[in-house]
C-alpha cells in the first residue's frame, strides 16, 4: 500500500497571533512555525502502517513557500520515505490545494491519502473532502481509528457530533485525521540527520497545470470583540449570590 | 438569490442547528428552500415545513440516505445545485463532512463557519482559533457556506411550506456504514443547552468527573469537556468544546479544572456568563471569566452542589 500524506506549515499552536495594524491580515513574520498538528497525526499514522507492514511507501507533500521544506524534513525525520514540495509564494485556498494534491495523486497513484481534518490557521476543514470529490474517491473524515485490511478496504471510526461512527471504505480513499487517532512521535536526532539525505522533489502549480487564483478575496481581518473584565469571588456562597442576583442565570 | 438549506436530522427529529442555518440563509436576501434527505423521514419534512421563512421542502426519502454518507448525499445536492445560487448547511460534524465535497464538485471555494452575513457575497468567519475575524468576499458563481449555529438566532416555527418529493440518486458504493455509537444522554444537547458545566484535566479521573455531571444535572445543563479530559478518557469525544470540537454559547458556562487554552476558549468564549473554578489563580481561563473562584474542585464543587440543592 502506498500512502500520500499532505502537510501544511502553520503558525505554531502555542503562539498568540497579531493582527496587522492596517487590518490587511495576520502578521506571521518572525513567528514560530510548525507542522499543522492534525497533519503530524496523519504522518504518524502512515509511518505506523509502514512499521506494521501495512504500507510500503510513505510520501509527504506540502504546498507552500521554500520554507515549507522544513516541515517536509520534519515528516521525513519522523519516518516518511520521500517528499514533494509544490513551491509557491502565493496564497493557496483549499480548493486549489485539493487540485494540486489531485495532480500529484494522478502521477503517484497512492492507495490512501491522509490529511489533517483542518489547518489551525484558516480553520477551513475542507481540503480532504474536496480532494475526495475531485478524485471521485470515498472519504473518511475526522478519523480516530483507521485499520487497513487485506481486501483493499479501510475500516475507520469517525468522531461525529453524537458520538462515533464506523465506516468501511474502498481504496483508494481519502482520510482526514482527528486528535485521538494517535500521539505523534518526536523525531530523534539521528533520524533528523538521516532525513537530510532523503529525496525531496520540488515542483510548482504551473508544472502541475493548476490555476491557484484565490476565489475568496480577503477584505479585512479584525480583532474579535473582547469580553469585559470579570471578578474573582471569595467563596461559593458569593458565587451563588452573584449568579442569582447579578447575572440572573440561576 | 435562491438558497437551499441542508436540514440536519436523525430521520425522526430535525436538529435545532437547522433553524439557525435558515436564519443565515435568509440573510442572503432571497428565497430559502430546505432539503430533507434521509429514510422514512416524512416527519422531519413536516417539522422543516414549519420553519418560518422556508418556501419549499424538498424531500429525498430513500434508504441510500439512511446513514447520511457523504458520497450519495453530495451527489444528490450537486444535482439540485443548478436551481440555486447558494447552498447552506450548519458548521456541524455532518455539514463539515458533506459541504466541501459538494463545493469541489461545483468548482466553488466554500466559505466555512460563517458567523455573519455582510452581503450576499461577503461573510465574516473566525480564523486562528477565533483570535481573528476575517471578512471575505466570494468571487464564485455560487456560494457554498457552512454557518456557525451559535452566531444566528434560531428561526421560529410559524411556516406552512409545501413538501415536494424529489428523485433520489443511486449509491456510488464507495463507503459502507457499519455502526454508530451514539452517546446516550438524558441531558440537553451540548450545542443548544442553556447551561453547560465543563470539566478539564483538573478533575483528575473519570470517577471524579461525576461531580461535573451532578452539577450539570442540578442546573438542568449539558456536560462539556476540554480536549485533555476527553483524551484522558473521563468522557466521550462528543463532549469536547473548542476550536476543533464543538462551538457553544450557552447562557451559563461553568469551567471546572480547565486552564483556558486558546483552543478551548475558541469554543466557548461567546457564552453569556462564564464561571471558572480553578485552583491556580493565574490560569488563563480567569481572564475571560465573569466570575472566577480560585479553589480546589473537590471542595468547591460539592459545596456548590449542596448550596444549589438547599
Ligand atoms: C491542534 C489542537 C487542537 C486542539 N483543540 C482543542 C479543543 O477543541 N478543545 C480543547 O479544550 N482543547 C483543544 N486543544 C488542547 C489545548 O491546547 C489544551 O491542551 C487543553 O484545552 C487543556 O485542557 P485542560 O484545560 O483540561 O488541561 P490543563 O491545561 O492541564 O489544565 C488543567 C487545569 O486544572 C487545574 N486544576 C488541577 N487540579 C485542580 C483541582 N484539584 N482543583 C481545581 N483546579 C485544578 C489546573 O490549575 C489547570 O489550570 C487542542 C490542541 C491542539 C494542539
């Protein structure tokens, strides 16, 4: 089984972002960048399949600027076999990302494509589903368990609003990961060194014949409304009194 | 402008998020129809017909939709899209699963998790875990939108829309439903509850988590949780509130043993009144709480339960 994993370089989840004074966007200059946490889970899952003998090759793919190579190297250090960077400095929105991944999938012909369920910067939660549509493949989204079997099918457990749902998908298919699928490993120093020698191919949207012109125009970015300052109460009885008589919610 | 809302339901009852979605769709400024796709779901179509502002209910009643699989549902919706300028669903697990698939088939860039409709093509949506609000304009020929239910008033039920049965689609056979394990609960549903008591890692164990449920029950509320509490197995996944869990905005949110990471705040900071109980006075949750109590959960919560029972 050949597995393709798509990863995005995003502002680290621990960093508090700043909005540009002219409201034109979020200022990401000089911020700590990391692999999107959900994508890290996707990489980990593919590597585990390889270690279990269920997958024979794990390819990681990123779309972004030159610096997205760092994210790919991290995935290689975790255990992926080779990497592909679709290099662009432009903003690429989910539909165009899905088209680019599709173009790579056409030549690589993976049995499974794994992606994070959402990127923690734009929080769109779209790319995997769009990719599945464009390829005409089944989709297993928000997956907290994924078990490939001998019959070229994968059984997935999905996190849904009411609980959990189990589906059986035919391969090739697209899966998007939820938080509880696994706990990603840290790359060891020797593996980080080894990753530097693993193959990393660079291509471009133009090479792949994909138009990435944004379909959404960003008009402005603003701070969310702030809550007015609250108070610290001294005791449970004071809390109850406030909730009853001031907030009137009891 | 003609909008089609995708109703969310379980073949018996329409989910309240649908009413908020209708409100969002009406703000696009044109007519709103509603699609009920399921199996033996005529009762749901009747409920949908009562929602104020709905012009017509399209009923696709077929076993192929029984489990709401994304593949047949998206085929159905794409087939209806020609008659509509906008397709709108709730930004729920179901809406998030289906709508991007629809959007890609239509070559449309979806606008996810809309919290305000500025004009028929311009929308506000949170990014970076709600730490920024982006206003975006769609340049596509159609709109595919998911709306955040807590950001729109629920439409009322004074309508008498006509119900029209529509042709079904065949199952592409790409995925097969095996099982659904729904968390059974007599408590109100998290996303529409008036009161939520949420527990975090600070609760320490799944047996101690019953303190959270007891407090919720006295208040007639729902039980929520941080990611850490779910990961630790104190409570099932569907209770997770946050950036990547459920978005809630109850009248009263009581956070117990939750530190207040931005990913958690993203899911609950629009609650009307927020109470935080945490033994660490520096916990970030206190920065957004209306009422903070610096105390040990195991002392404060039993005392709170007693005083509310009294
Ligand atoms: C990609 C990604 C997505 C995420 N999505 C979400 C999400 O949707 N929702 C979410 O909640 N988190 C999410 N997180 C996790 C988030 O970053 C935090 O790790 C998590 O919210 C912490 O949960 P907590 O507050 O319960 O635990 P902690 O941060 O460990 O806090 C526990 C708190 O309990 C207090 N405490 C301990 N013992 C007691 C006691 N006896 N009495 C009183 N107080 C006590 C402590 O002082 C502490 O403040 C996400 C993280 C990532 C990376």
